[in-house]
C-alpha cells in the first residue's frame, strides 16, 4: 500500500546543490516536492521540483515532455516512483547529469510559485476529533460530538475557484450575520475572521465514475501533500450553515502552499493508526491491515501569526500553536476510500483538505475559535497585543515538517496569507 | 438588467429548417439554445445551436473562430446578443446565408449531445420555499423552515466531476446508513434513492476574486439555463449530513441536459418577483427595482417516470409532477449577487443548481421524498406499480418549457437518467 523506504531516503545522501545540504533546509535531496513556477517573462507555468533554495525545471532537464502538472500527476505510481529515483540520482553529489540539471535550475527567490496544479474539485474533511469536539462543545455543550463522527469521515464540498497561492492577500469578506437576540440579520464586514490549519492532499490517478477505490489502492491515488489554510468567517458561518453546511463563510479564499510533498518522500514517517479503546472499529471498506500498521503520518505542524505591528517592527511573527497530523482520526487512505465508495469519481488535481488539525491539548487548537474559546479568552501575544479573531494586516503562516531519528528532516515550506481590509 | 424582447422573439418568424416550424418543437427559431455535440468520428466537442431537429455547427457556419464553448460563454453580453441576432437572421426563411448554414447542419439524432460546457465549480441552492418547508416538516415537525431561510439564499457546494450528460445511466450508490434505533450503521446499496427536479444555470462572464457582482449586473453573468437532476440517496444523506451538509448522498451522479436556453430567449417570459405579505424584504444587496419588476421567470416544469415495466410495454412514461420556476423564493440575480457578495469569484462554465423546484401544492413536489411523504404514502402509477423510492431500471425524465400568449412556445429538451443496479 504505502510507498517503501529506499535509497532516496538515505540520510547520508548529499546534493551538488549546496543549499540542499543545509540541515535547516526544508528541501534536502530526500524530499523533492513538486510544484509550479514561472519567471517574469513566462506566460505559462513550468513544472518543477524544489531542491535547497533552487527549483529544478523538469522539462528543461529533459525529464518530462509536457509542462502540464496535472498530466504528470496522472502517471502510474510506478512511473512516478522511477521519476523520483531519476531526479534523486541526477541531483546527487558526483552525478553525471549535473551539467544538464544545472542548466535547468532557477533560484526560488527569482520565480513566482503558483498553485501546485490546476485544482479540479475540492473536498474538505473534518478529520481531527479534537477540533470536532472543541467546536462541538461551543455549539452543543451537551452533545459535542455527533453520533456519525466515529463511523465515517465527515466531509463536504468546497470552492475551487477561490483557492489562492501562498503569499497572496485577500479582502476581509462581507456578509450577513445575526447577533443572538436580534430579530433580523445585518450586512457588513466579517467580525470573526479565522484561519484553519490543514493539510491539502492532491489527487493523482483518476477513478472511473461508478468504480470505488479500495483501501489497498487508495494511497496510489494520492500524489502529495501541501499546507492548506481554510480561512473561515465564523459569524457568517453561524447564520448561514443550517441545514446544508458552510458556504460564503469559507469560499472567499483558501490558501494552498506551492510544494506537494510526495507520499514517496513521506515513507519514513509513517506511523500505526490506532483509536482510543472503546471506539468503534472502522467498517470493512474503511479498514485494511496496512492502514492499521502505517496509516498515520508523523508531520509536525505549526501556526505563526505576524501582526501588522510585528511586521513594522521587523519581527517575523510568533508561533501560536503546534500539532501533529498523526493525531487525525481518519487516515488519507480512508478519505479516498470513503469519498469513492458511492462511485464518485476523483480526477488528477482534485484537492482534499484534512480539516483543521488540532491536537489533544487546548493550546494545540488549529484555529482561533479554539485558542480563544470562541472569542471569550483572547490570545495574548508576546508584544502585548491580543487576538480573539484576525485583524486587518495580520499574516498567518503555516509550517510543517517531518523529523525522525535516522532520517533527514524534510519540510513543507510555508503557506502564507495576509488579511486585507474589506473593500468599500 | 434583463435582456429585452426584440425581433428574435417575433412569433411570426419562420425558419427554412422546416422541423423548427412544427408548433410541438422545443427548438423553434425563437429559442436557439447552445450546446455541445460530436459525431462518431469527432475527437472533440463542437459548439452548436439547436434548431428544430437539427443542430447548427457554429464553427462550420463561420460564426465563431474557436470550438471552445467556455470561451464563447465569456464573451461580453453585447457580443452574445449580436451572435444570437446573426444566428436568427441566418436561419430565417429567405435568408441569404441559408446555403452556408445548411452545410453546417447536423441531425440531432445522428450526433452525441454532451454536457453543454466544461463545468467548473458547481453550487446547489435551495430556492423553493415549498420544498424546504415540506422536507423541513419531515425532519423537524415543530420548526420546518429555519430562521435564515427568508433572509438569504441557502446554498452549498456540490461535486462537478460526477455531473453527467442526459441519457447516461448510473449505478445505485452504496454507502453507510443507520436505521433509527440501531446502534451501529450498516453498509450496502442505497434503499431510498430519489431524484430532484432542478434548473441548472450556467455562468457566463467571470468576476475577479474580491469583487462582488451587484444586482444590476447579475444577470449579465448568466449564460443560460438547462434542466438538472440532482439525484439523492436519502438514507445516506440522513446519516452523513450533520454538521457539514450532504456529501456522498449527492455526489455519485447529477444529470444536466444538453441545451442552455439563453436569458435572451427567456426575455418574453419574465414575471414580477413577489413575496407573501409579512415576509421580510430582501436586504439591499439582494434587491433592485428590476428584480422586483421581472426577476422571476415563467418556466413550466415536469417530471416523468418510465419504469422498466413501462419500457418493456413500449410506454414512454408517466408524468408524476408539475411545477413552475416562477414559484422560487429567490431569483437568479439574487443567487449571483449573494454568491459573490463575500468576494467569491465565479468562472465561465460554473453551474448553479436552483434546488428542488416544488410548487405550493402537495402533488407539485419535485422529489419522491415529497410525493411519497418520506416513503409513507407510495405513489400509485397508472399501470398498477407503486413507488416510494426509485427502483433499478427506472428512468426519470425532466422537461421544461415556456408558453405565453403572443409568443412561440420554447422548450428545454429533456434531461434523462436511468438507474442501474448497484455494482457487486
């Protein structure tokens, strides 16, 4: 099921791209995440792989014939695997391809990084039981976790058109809200703007409509993982979401990071998938021995906040929470199997959001709604500012990395977004 | 705001395509709906306009340079209007273009009709207050209509990948369901399969992320209207939909009819938009004088059911309900204005579903859930069969047309889907 550990993961591997050998780099030769970039004069996106502070243009390096990332994502998993091996070998210190590859390198700082692929359909899940419980307590103190939660991965469809690349600002949304006790809603800028710490999973191989993907095949349909911020307008959400779910409270913007870390790269960081004693066993279509053995992935996640005042002071921001993807209640394979069990077809470039990835402790909340207890306990920042909700000029930066004895640390880069004032 | 009535609507117009002059034809020269077709040997879709039992290939008729429907949909409304005039003139009896156009005609029966365009994002609304009330009564007898219903058009995002063209069958979905009183859910084929009678609105001009579309401009962003069946698995829906909305109960298949009837063609059938006395006035961003004067559209809608037994007996099916789009609680312009008021961007080819269009009378329910009272009062068919829910081999056919004194009747064609058995 999951990709195996092989020579590409060897901690001793060094690259002739010197910046990749820096232990602090997110993109050592053991990582090789895929993304799209373009230079100032480029009309179209190029397909690239991050290595240190550089990006390797796969077309210029004569590794692929097309410049279409979604086409590359549709390749059979064996072919993707061979492509990874080839890139790894070419970037190794002493490689005979150094000259060809060197000509295909661009400094990341000199190019624009876009969305990693063209997004088809976007589905958001709700896989953190800690997030679901904390939010549920605020809405339904007596009944925080709904009875279906432990039986199926709750998910719903989101908006693909408003997914924006890391670094792009967005305007505070306006909409209808209704304060408790008021007779009628009012219209105006959102007053409870929030972020959501998520991972984004990008789909690789499509399945045919009517043909579910079994657990055993599920991970071969996932190309890679990025960081994802599902910005949320909590006051708009509270008024609009019954009975059909969130809509305008979510679809004004969602930010996706540029690099897709492949499941091949994540192979060393797999972990057993377990559930608290007494919880129901997954139904058969959501279960497999491989999923129990290594369905989880050990990915450390961080949320950083940089307020306008910090930015003016030259302060890069402050870490406001940390969690780990290992704590999710449903695995990636289970999301794929569940999404398709009714015959629904996935296409290359479709995006799954993990849902807000909160940890078990209160300070591990993946949103301000959790960290500020619904706005009742404002978060204190070290420069004296406080935050119940996001303010104009705030930047939220998501970071992620895998770290484990015997392996090189691999990183996800960053997912950054800036809140701009509402338009007049 | 809305397109005006002009010479293209003149009831006296006749076409040199004889079949278009048949009063029973859905596609007289006053209609001219857009769609995509291909012949047996065509790799790609062609852009066409229906006329009688023929389709005019717009590229072959030298009317457009590209064969990309979505590109055509992005044209400014004035250009679309001129294109309509040109097609109308060329198809009129006595036209000088008859020879050129004749060479660009194909019999509809000899080509495959596909989805009318490439669908981007798909949003489903809930605009029939009659549907919302009847369904609400089944779920919440004391509180059928939620407090937000009359203040904002409830909507949620749906699945684009599984939207299929009219005529294509789909397999009964499988999934988790939980019967009342049971401790745990079970997995198997859906037992409460339903259809939903909807209209589909296809978006024309995009807006930029962060820039809402005002009511006055809203209709210029709609290209046309098709028939849409939002197939629903009611038992899967009941178990999965809290708290984030319907998911696998809807995304296994949705059927869209091939022809987009333009707002230009619908100009003669506009009607005042009114609300029952005592209902709240729409907030300012959802209101305009033009919307009050002619925001509604008089479109007659019908649902036909053809069971396998009827098919074997050579029986074309039986009409099981009728309603009218005029009875919707929110207008098309309001849907566009609401969807974008938070800055959400629409793209050409995006689809809005109207939501199930039920009329005010019980027999005007737009789904079996309404007509059979949640399965408690099976619908009696004239051949002795009954239906609480759809059975394998059932075909559901949606039809729509506009009819009004002084104008030619214009039709929407049909939206047909066949329920196949669940896969083993």
